[in-house]
C-alpha cells in the first residue's frame, strides 16, 4: 500500500520522511497557497526534499478542458515526469480530460470525489487513483463506509484504479480505512503525528530506562 503526506509544508515533510517510510506527497491548490510560497518554489523544494522514488502528486488549477490539458502537461514535466501524478477534479471537464491525459502516458489522480458514483466514472475514464474526501463526505453521511464500499466495488469489476483516501480530520477515520485495506491514503502531518505518538509509549520507555538505571547505574545496554 502507499502512504502519502497531504501537505506542502516542506519542514513537516522532511521531519516525517526522516523516520517514516513515506511514499510521496499530495498537494492541492489550497495546500500550496497555505505555504505562502510561489508554486514553482514549492515544487522545487518538494523535488529536493523527496527522493525520485517518492511520488509528487499535484493538482491542476484551470477548470476548462483545454486549460486542464495544458496544466497536466506542465505538472507532468516536473522532475522530468518521474513519479509525478496529476490531480484532476471530477467535474465534467475533468472527466473529459482524464482519458486524454492518460493517453499521453501521464498518471492521473481523480480528485474532489464526494460520492462512490463519481469515483466509479473516474475509474471508467482511466484514472490511476481516486481520491474520495472522507471527512467532507462525512458531512453528508457515512463517508468512511462509502469509501470502503468503493474499494469493494472496484475489486468486484476488476477495475485497476486505486482508491487514495483523502481529507482526514482524525486518526480513527484513517484507522478504519487502513483496517478495510484501502490501497493508498493521503493524510495531513498532524494526523500522521497523532497516529505515531502515544503517551503510553513514552511512559513505558521512561519506566524501562528508570528501572535499568536503578539496577545497573547506567542508561545503556
Ligand atoms: C487530497 O488530495 C485532498 O486535496 C485533501 O485531502 C483535501 O483535504 P481537506 O478536506 O482537509 O481540504
């Protein structure tokens, strides 16, 4: 499975990549604006912070068909196209553009998905990844359940598109999707940190050290 960081915060990306086997980074236009940097600078910094084996997944901003195609080409040229994925929203224009972008050999992640039915059509159009917005879907119903159902639907038809579950607000949402076997997922840095850190672990380690020091007068083996 693939685990991505949903962020353009280079420091957070470097920090998490320093101790976790991260498969890449996803961004969207809002995430890039939050960096306070020009998009070109963000992409340059991502190329520097990540290895070529880690994917960079970046989104088109244009909403018209021709604009989406032009921006997909632009994104696909980042890092010579190595492990670059273009995010295209599942609007009518986006769904029309997806097979054309795919035909050029560019990997596509269909984004902005709020329903399994939109995801189904993006899969039919040839998208490599489908990004349902889990937390946002929870505003309308059982977002987690719908995404689990989507994974099953794709398997039922032998469709190659992989769900890349996105938009999380807490660890439990991530946990439920991982437990259901979601093939890829993108999570913001704070929620990833919350997945890894548990106060109980720190207490246990402190206790091991204290007991060892009391017995042997040192804190190493
Ligand atoms: C990822 O690909 C999406 O752009 C992102 O997860 C959306 O998250 P949000 O609902 O926190 O904006």
